[in-house]
C-alpha cells in the first residue's frame, strides 16, 4: 500500500472517530452497569429494534460461551425488548433516538460506546440473530479462543455469515422467545459463494448463499455481504467502517492467509429466516432505514409475500463446527 493511500486511511479513521463523538448525543443511558466490567471481561456490543422474541436466547447463548457483559443499543423498540433488558444484571442499555441510517446503520453509536467502554477488552459485535461458532466451541469457552489469540499476537478474528433456514416455508413453524432458533432453521448452503478482495481495505468480500439465489437471483452483485470481523481486541483508536465487514487500521482486516496457509476463523450462524421474517421485512421496508434505499428489504418484502421455501437439493443440515471445517467455511488454523 502506498504512502498516499495509507495517509488517506488514517484521515478516514480520524473522521469516523469524530463522527462517533458527535453521534453520542443521540444516545441516552437507560441503565448503565459498566462499573461492573472487570479488566479481562469479554464484552458483546449490539444494536437492535423490536427483537424481544430473540433476546432471551441471544443472551443465554453468549453467556454460555463466556461473555461477561452486554452493551446494547435500542433503536426505539416498542415490543418490550428494552424493558426485558433493563432487568438483566449483566446488561447496560442505551436508547438511540436518531436515525439508524444516518448513524451509518448503528456503526457510529457502537464506535462511540466501544471507544468509551471496550478499550483493552476482547469485544464481540453481533446482531441478535447472529450466533458465533468457532473451532472447538463445543468444548472450549470463548476465553480459550481469546487467550490463544492473545498468545499469538492476533488482534482480530474473522467469521463468515452463514444464512440458516428451515426446510419448507419460513413461516411454517412459529418461533417463541427462549427457543433455540437452530432447532427450526437447521439448513444452510454448503457452497454457492463468491469471494473477492477489497484492495483498499484488505478485507475479503463474500456474497452468495440462499439470499443471493432467492432474493437477488437477477442481481447477485447486490446481494448482502457475508464477510464479518466480529471479534476484536479493542483499542480506543480502532473504528468499524462498514458494519463489521471492515475496520481501521487496515491490518485488522487481514484475517486470512495470503501465502497458502489458513488462519483460524469462525462462522456467524444467521437465523433471520424464522416465522418472524415476514413481519420484520415489512416493518423495516416501511422504515426505510437500511442500506442503499433499503434495496435488501425491498427484495425481502417482495419475496416474503410468497412465504418462500429456501431449501433446495444442495442444502446441508447443520451438525456442528467440525462439519463447517470440513466444508471449508471455518478453519482452526494453527489452534490445536
């Protein structure tokens, strides 16, 4: 990377930090328990709107992995989710009163909160419908992974977003609060992915899966990105640029090996396609607060009217992380 490009990225990083500083005015503390955070705690950061049905399992899943504290941003929910979180002893909750779109889809809000509370911590930035899977996650807590990353001087950990879906129309089986969504959305695409490299930021750009083949079949280049870097040993000078797809400094995006080997990586099992999908797609389309004039939710809302069946003859039923490793979706790299 040339000197000029390096300078431009430093300027851009400073710009995003200043923007997050301004956007902090849109956040109001509903309950702040951050004084409970210990120096070595692993933290989850997440934004949400009307996800009350998902929150109980979301918290349980990450507590079981070893997360110590949750810093949540509620974008004006009206389904009781915020009230539920206020009662959770390991949750600090903020309400965001501004536009989700004008906060760069929540990135500005979380950049500020991470700058304020996450310095020196391993932080996991995930949505309530994303469940992290990593090598040995069935026998080793998240702390084992972060300890190994620390010992290896690795500051960031990549995870591919894997869309999960049921066999049959997505609305057929009702999802209830506290249920494991993977009991319903058990299937995924084991192939059908395209990978490119972003030369400016150095990150991979992955597209494909059931959303590309079902909702963006005629425009696959507009399908959602599946590359994520959700787990980072945070420093107050870091900043997410576009969701968790890429960060600055640029080196944090190099979560793959360019020289023929493999770096350890995980997957985010994305459980969007439950019985809540149709109503959620309509709500978000009406709000118009998503990327590119909500093109993604326009496609969802249009397709949801037919109660789509995302299953196809190439679909694979999820078993465990070892299956994903065999398929090349995740890698244990040098972690043994």
